[in-house]
């Protein structure tokens, strides 16, 4: 008399139930994420009367030149606190390079400050690969504290008078951010 193996349908039911439970958990997680981060309608610039002066800094750029925020008074400054090993930064930097190319002649000045303390040997190849031609320096803890850099990326838009018009932590919404830049460049 042949021996009987356990009925196959029981294994199938367990696998199917487990697959359904895992799928349900992923669906719930996806819904929570989409509810937690709705698509932004735009960025409201801080009204000119309520803007405060951006803190100053003096750094040595990775090109060896002195870099200050004050030297760009009269420009709209996109100040990007970033790092080579920051995932969100890798998303934004190509956008910022495109902004620099499109609007530099209209008075946009980008400044990148690497906040992971990465070496210039790591930063330079990244800049070449991404097309970054604007000034970049390695930041300090003091600058991080002064600008309240709690997470990366952190991007500030500074108006032509040196006042903070927008501060955004995390990856920006590109179309909404472009709109905010256009407003400042008028």
C-alpha cells in the first residue's frame, strides 16, 4: 500500500493566505505613504516683510577660493546643503544644475555645501559627473547649526537682499520649486 503525503491543498492555502497578507500589508503601507506626502501645490515664499537675513559664512571652496554668502548679494541664491552619499541629494542636484544653466544669466547663483565632511577627492568626481560648475565647499558643524541643517537635503532660496525667502528640508517638488525661483528672479 503506497504511503500518502499530506494533502497539497493545505500547503497551497497557507502560501496563498501568506501571500495575500503580505500584499495587504504592502497596500496599507503604500496608502499611508501617499496620504502622508500629498503632492505639494506649490511653495509659498515668505513675504518680503517677514524675511530674515541669512546667516553669513566664510568657507574655502573645493577649488581653493574663498567663498562667502555676502559676495553674492544682488543675486537670488539657491543654497544647497547636500552630500555625495545622500540619496535625495542625488535626485535634486541634476535639477539644480539645470536651473543654474537656465537662470544664471538672470541672476541665479547656486552654492553647494557638503555637510557629510566628504573629501574633495570624493566631491570633485561627483561634481564632474553631474555637471556642477557652481561653487561648492565642505561645511562645518557651526554652519550646520547656524542654518538649522537637521537633515539632508536642505535647500534655501535667498532673495537679492540676502534674506531667506524659502527653506525646504527633503527633496523638493521640482515644478513647484521652479515656480518659486521664477517669482524671485522677476
